[in-house]
C-alpha cells in the first residue's frame, strides 16, 4: 500500500514584480491558433482549433495554402475542443511523419499520424489513427504533444474528462487514460500497422509490470494539462496544469525521472487539499514547484504553459520558464533561484491577450499566440531595447516598401540620432542622417527583395529594431 506523503521541501514559491518583456508582432491572420511547433528548420507551424495547420516562413509571411486541412474530421464546437496540438517526429526530415491531437466529430480524442507530401504540404489521406479516447464531457481535453528529447518517445497530455471536480475520479483511475501523461513508442513498421499495431509500449514505462495499470501511463493525477514542454538544454519536463477554482500549478520533472509521478488531482489542487476521499490517503503526491491563486486583483483563472527560454538572442531571459494566464492576459515566469527552489514573477498584462500557446523555433527563440486576434508574437527582452518604450511611437511606411521608406520620428520621446538598415547577415546596407528631422525618407531602390532590419537609435542610448520587407 502506498503511503500519503505531502512534501513541501522543494516548493518555495513567492510572487514578485520585476523584469518586463516586449511582444514583437511576427505573423497574423490565424483563426483561433492553439499550438506552435517547428519541424527542425526555420519555419513555424501553427495549429488552428478548427483543424488547419499553417506555415509561417522565416520572414514572417504565412503560406496561403495550409500545410494540413482536416477541418471535416475535427469538431467545430469550439471551446476546449478542436485540433489541439501537433508534434514532428525526431526524424521528420527523413520520414516525413508528424502527429496530431484532435477532438473528432463524436467528441472524442484522436491521436493520429500524418505524412508529408511536399515540403509545404501534408498528405491529408495519409492518416493513421494510433488510438482514440472516449471523452465523457466537452471540456478538459488536455491536448499537447511532444517527443522526449532524450528518449524519442511521444508524450501526450490528457485532461480528466471534464465537468467540474472530476466526478468520475478519472485522474486517479489507472484503468483510464484521462488525467494522465502518456508515453508511447511510435516507431512501428508498415507491416505492424497493417496487422493492427499502431504504436508500442516503451519497455521502461513505469507500470508495464503492473497488470492493474494501463501500460501507456507515464504519470497520474492531472486535471487539465493543456500545455507542457521539455527543456531543450537538459530534458526536464515542465507541466502547467489548469486548476479548478483556487489554484494554477506548474510542475517540473527531472530528465532522469523514471515516471510514475502522481500530481494529486482530485485529492489536491496544487498544494491545497481538494478531496478527502479515502483513496487520497493512499497516494504519493508530487507537489508543484510553483502555484498561484485565482481572482483579484487581476482575474487570474487559467494557466497557459510555455517553455524555459534557451535561445541566444534574448540574453536576459535565459533559464526563465515562461507562462501566461488566459484570463488576466499576464505573461509571467518562474525562476530557479537555487537547486529545487523557485520564484514566480508576474509581469503586466499584455495586448492582445487571450494567450493560448507558446512555441519555440529551431533556435530556441520564444513565441506566443493569441486565440482572440489570431496573431503570433515574438517574446523579446525589454532590457535589450528590441522594442524600447521610448521608441514605440516610431513608425515605418510603406512596409512592404518598393521605391522608398519613410520613417515618422515625430512622436519619439528623445531625439533620434541614427537610422541603419541591415540585411539578414547584419551588414549595414543603408543609413540616414536624422538631425532635427521629424520624418526621414530613404530610397530603397538599390535593395533587392527580401527581409531587412531597421535599427533606430536615440540620443539617450535607446534602440529599437523593426522588420522591413522590400518587394
């Protein structure tokens, strides 16, 4: 019999208000985006809830032809249903396989594999359904997918099946795949698929020797892990679990974990007791590393998990785990202050809000998308002045440009002292004198078509960098 253990030794959460980031517009025009992934190159793939996956190219343009369109197979009921996530096989460049998690027209979860057709399109007829999960209610579908960076297995987060308070105690029921983290091996042959085997069970999954537990289960006791991610530096697993009515929680699992963790729901909501059911005295509760409460002053109510920043461009953000609250529109972060001790920092609420997913590009740069206005934005370090507040009012037009570019400096807080246009290699290709000028017009006729960066500096040392497209 398992013994109930509530360990607080690794939980040291406090709230502070500190560093700010800027959200830099990157791409727009999406319909209810809910997932952002890369395929090992400089593109981003955005999953729309309605069943469409679109490609953002490196210059921020969006392909007009979808990468995948399975709208007819995906429920259009909205809410927490629809196409929820995608993940590319570690050998995608070679085999062309990618995986999706969606709610079908019957309201059930489908985990399926598709194949690439061309570099920019998938074969819509290539679907191989790995398995389905019956959903008793319309909410709490979880829904993220990632391949483990150290083991190459597919991890799948599932919600508890919905309603409120997990009425069926499904998250603790080890004969159900709901309220769990699952781990499967998708490396099967076509012959195995033809024979009905669409995935395998990793031999070291934690419950494979226990006939009373489903072999796919890696961890138990989750309510609605809408988003999770792996730390690309060390392989640690970060899970953001949406709470019931009191707390949102973040858990971190070391890369060397052998699985089997129980995150407590519905016995616990974060570190608070939620249920006194008899079975709750028999679990080992893995406590979150950070949590926060709902309600005032900012109407926090639903966490959107992100990533630990491991890119190279935003040096002040390295090591911070970013997340958002869907209701308060705050983007915030967790800092590891010392071994197994963490602090949680709230920043301001950001426009356009309704942040539904974060994503990494191939270099570890961080992006976030808004469900409400269909935009994808890049997360930038405010201390690097990539989009300094004093220079936010500087405007470029037209953009895209053909013959000339006009820069309106009239609303800048401090006088502007230099404007340099760089190509994508960083080389300065044009510059302008701006002494005592309210507007500056630069001829762009000598520039070839493509993406450029316009760097603007003021007399107080502030800088901003804006994208310019030359047609």
